[in-house]
């Protein structure tokens, strides 16, 4: 089922042609008629690039606004890509960045969105020094994706995620699946953003005080090797590695193949997020898929919650490089996403995104996103920590966790490498 979609010091490159819909309900006053206007969008959610490009074509037909969507380079940070565009005085009209990038860039580069009609329909927007600068693209969360049908085919019982919230119970189920013929029930993505940006980030986010913990790392005062949460999550990671179908060549595992295996029931579990649906739905997936927290032997309740919240934010360029007409077209486009039925459909059906706005119907969401919405509605989301150093994801992901995934580093070596990294890392002011 094909679907359409729509960080200088910080931002990534992605090309898409988008134009705002002047006739949308709730469009900004003075909305552009669109004809002849061209705007650019940086898309840092690379899994929905195709949907974005298809949406841009349809949007131009309907509004006359030409939208070019640029796909961010996954080999470098979004922040550096955005910085490069500003350095050349050729910024994107609309930038899709992470929350920390909004905080870093808003004062100098973001247009104030405080007067936009959609602002009253979300609690996830980002305000910096009195300026509403970040439009929340979606709500996202991460955890363990599961294929309940694949599990039931072996156990003969309906799968209840709550029954395997501890690592001990999860391991017992993995052994049962293995004994029943599923030789390797787990898939792990080897990309740095998954390992460093998503999995290891939970070590910070699940601390009692994430900010204090990160500051202690930056000050070189944290004994990471003896930290309870670090060890709980690494125990869980070790278990995922042990049962990984690509163990022995994990760094060469293909994301598409891993997603296909989960979709079709060749494996039962994969660490990831609801964004992975855009890959999974390209295959012959079974009916009962979902997402659950990372199983941990812990008493802090984190094994009953996903990690997530507002994820990815648009900011509209406020520099002289963008004309007033282009800026208005960008504002109209944001309103189209929130107030127009086609814009809503693009978010929830084409891109499979959990909307951050209370007026958007979520009934058509995919199974993973419905899991996220359920945990969010129940108040069971551990907030993202948005102030990690800019290169944390790449350094910890590529230089440390990829090696650990390939069993080329010990846990003590991981702890030392992370501590050494933070000693010279640049803090994010906030």
C-alpha cells in the first residue's frame, strides 16, 4: 500500500516542492493564491520522502504552489545540512528539524507562528523566548515492535505485551519461540540513528532527572558503568543481540529486509518506532502488529511506557532570503495540513503519522501508530530529552553502538567510550 507524504548551525537537506492552500479553512489572513509561487521543504523523515513528493505534485495542481521536497542526507546531521543552506543564503522555506534545533535556531531564523489558527489545537508546539517557532509534525514513540500473529502461531495463545514487561519473561518467550521453530525471533536495525539516537538515548531519558544526568556526563562526574538504568537497558540490548537473526553480520543487516521479516512473521520482534510503518507496509504484513515498551528487569515503571512525544518540527524561514509571498505560502501549507481533509489524510493515511492536533481524526492510523496513541492517551510516554549534544547520535551510534552490536566492544568499553565522548562534547544551551 503506497502512501504519499509530506537541525546553523543545525538542519538537514531534503527536497520537496510544496505550496500552500489559500482556500483552506483556518488559513492565515492574507493567504496566497499560490499561482507561480515556489517553496522548498527539508524532509528529515526520510522514510516518507516518496509520499511527500507525491503530495507535492497534487498540492501544486490544487493550489498552484510549487513545492520541492528535499530528502535529508542520512550520513550527516540535519543541523549541518541546514547550516550549509543558510551559509549559502539559500535556506529552505520550511525546515523539518528536531526539537533541539528549533531551540538553537528560533531566535535568528524562525518566523513567529503565534497568530496561526492551528496554535490553539496543539499542546506540542515549541515556543522560544515568547515566539511560537516549532510546528509539531507528529507524535512519535519508540519501543519494541511485535508481530502478534507470528507469536500466536507458535505459542497457540493471543499475545499480551504486558505479560513480557520484564526481561526475564521476555527471554522466556524468546526461548519458547526458538523451540517452536523460529530460530532467531529478533531483528535489530544497524543504522546509527536507531542505535545512538533511539536506543541508547533511552539511557538518558529514563533517568530520574535526565538533565542532571546529562550534565554530570558533560562534567565528567558520572560513573556510567555502575548506573542502574544503563545496565538495565544494556541487559535488554544484549538479549536482543543474542536472538538477532543477523547476529554475526548485524552491521550489514538491511533495514528493508528486517522490516519485511517482521511484517511477514519470520521474526516476532524489532526495536523501532511507529515511523517504521512506512517501510513495513510495503510488504505482505500480517494483521496484528503493534508496539510495546522495551522489556527490562526494573522497578521504576519504565518497562510499562514507550519513549516519545512531539517528534520533528517545522519552522518557517524568517530571513531576507525568503520573500513575503513564499512565507505566506508556507503558512498556508501548515494550515492545510491541520484544517483541510486532504492535508489530514496526507498526515494520517499517506504518512502514517500520529497527529499532534486535537481536531484531526486518528481512526485511520496504522497499528503501530494506534499503539502510540493508546500509550499517549494513557499518559504512558517517557518524554524525549531534547538537549543532547548535536553529534551524540552519530558518535554514540556509529563509533560505539555499531561496534557493540557486532560484539566488537565490551559493555565496560562502551561505558568508557561514552564517558570520554561527553568530556569533550558541546552542551546544548537551554
